[in-house]
C-alpha cells in the first residue's frame, strides 16, 4: 500500500505544479510511462484507472491554459514535428487494415504520443528544462534497472516482465536502456559533482539491465551511442581525460557484469554458429535476414501498407513462400515481428510513411549537428555543447536499435523528436543570456530552472521517490 500511496502523492504534486507550468504535468506523464501501476507490486492497492490517459488529458489542458507563454507558432511549423504528424495521418487514413483490432490499438497509441510530442516540444525550449527532463528519463531508467537487479525475472536466460509501458520484453527494454547511455555519459563527463555521482549510480543499474536483456541490438546501440559521445568529447581538452577514464571504466564494468547468455548471443555477430542463426533456425524462418526478406516481399506487394499489425498478420504465409524455406517447418502457431523499424513502417504504413520517417531522422540529426557546432564554437559553452552531442548520440543509438527491432510505435521516438526540435530555441536562450548583464542573465537562468525551484533539490526528491517505489 505504501508504494501505491507514494505513486499517487508524487503524481498529485506534479499535477498541482502543472497548473503553474505544463512541464510538470508532462513529467508526471514520463513518471507513469516508466512506472506503470499495472506492472508493479503496489499497483493492486490503488484504484484501477488509466493513470496515463487522465494525466495526459490534464497535461493537454495545462498546455492550452498556458499556451501564450510558449512559442507555439515555431513549434507548429517545425518540419520534423509535422512529418511525424503526417506519418500518423497516413496511419489514420488506412481504412482497410489486415488486422483492424491491432491497427486501432496502434493508431490510438500513436495519436496520444503525437499529442504528447507537441506538448513536450512546447514546454522544454530552454536548457534548464531540457536538462530537467533528461534527468527525469535517466532516473526512470535507473529505477527500472534497480528493479531488474533486485528482481531479475528471466526466461531462457533473458530478462522479461520489466520495462516501460511499451518496452516490456528483452529486446525492447534493452533498446530503451541503450538510449539512456549517451545521456548518462554526458553527466559523468560534463556534469557537476552531484550529477556525476548520480549518473554513475544510475549508469551501473542501466548497464546491468542491458546485460540482463542479452539483446544484441541493445549492445550495438549502446556501443555506438557511447562510442560516438566519447569520440565527440576527445576534441575538447577539458573533457578528454575524463571521457577516456569513463570509457575504460565502462569497458571494465561490462566485462565484469557480462554473463554467458549474452556472450553466446554476441558470438553470432562475428559468425559464431549458435541457435539464433544456425541452419535449423534458417529453415524455420525465424532468423532476422529471413524475416526481412519476407518483409521486402510484403512491401513489393503492398507499397501503401497493411495497417498496424499487418506484418505479424501475414508473416507466416510470406515466410512459407520464400525460396529455400520448408513450408512445413514454419510453425503455424507463431507469427513474427519485423525486427526492423524501417521495414515495420514500410509494411504497415506504406513507403510514403517510410520516406517521412527517414526525413524526420535526417532533419533531427542535421539540426543537432548544426546546433552542436554553434554551441561549441560560437557560444563556447562546453556543457550545452555536450548536451546537444548527447541527444544526437541518443538518436544514433535509436537508429542502430531500429535496424534490429521494431521501434515505430514507441513513445521515446516521439519524445526524442520533440527534444531535437527544442534544442535550437534553447541555444538561442543561452545566447541571449550571454549577451545580458550578469544580473539579468542570472535572473533568466533562475526562471529557466522552473520558477526558481532549485533543480538539484527537485531531482533528488524525484530520485528518492522512485527508489521508494521500487
């Protein structure tokens, strides 16, 4: 009962603050995203309602209430946000889906995620707000990693039953944790002392959680995101040594924590013959390359998409029709996920939606690259430059994870696009602060830290509350 009461109390406090600033209401959304009451031991002790739904409605109301204080015209003209909205529109205009029930579920989820994306883009358009929201994500991931360490429920040697609302199995949860790694490394390298300590603690649980999932895609996404951030930090004299030490410490921690299950699965990446890609699995059609081949045939037959869940609905007949596959060996009781986000978008929403998806990634990455250069060479602000780099590396991790997993109907994708949209406005905010007198700049930054509430205290209270929940 205690955990449930703390869950309700924390949400009530955040929503009360949301009446003053809608960002607090969105933090409540992020809180319930990471800690879905239906998945926790204390969930049965509180009323059974859709907390996420009602908190989202409240956050939308708070945003409308304070809309004049936000830069709404710039947000609603942002090309990346509009392309995401166009993707959801294409999804809604699919009137003859193969699996109507699954399609309706995905459309409902993506419509809500779209609305949340615009709310987030409106409310975090300054450095302090982005920093606070990033910490909320990291603390949520750390709390889930702590639960994975305390109660590692495993099936076939892999973690299951722990994760966010839309990432509750090994591959999806591992990919979610992998996205947090560049952001954690940023605070280890460039954070204040208390931020470095908190990031190390959270990072230990996140890394352990990634290893417990035994996900090859998550491993590659972690390696790419972390590696790019370390390489990006090497060009700055003040952070070079610390980045190297953190890279070395991370490698040692990984070697210390890794288990045989993950080692066996990683061996397949360099040609090892294991069950995952052995001849038996090629015959049954569960290897990723075989699944992708079936997906390519779907795209050629249905270029405008099959609707949400369409890939799973038609995966078996397409797998059975592939050359070299024994139709009798493909289990009729199992459908397959696409295991590739780009293929998922193309087969379910259409090639036109895939072009939009690629456009979103291109716009976001180009924008973050430009803002990183501006922050480093014009603003000469290494801390903000590092944050922009970390968000960019998180996008890189997402793209790697997207090659090996289905990550389209995934709330963090929408949130990352919103963060990339807010970065230019946050950079201009810092530019205005640097041009103001010292007193005026301090006042602006104090306002940026959400009506004068010290961000450090907020983060510690939030972290303590999550630890009590788990």
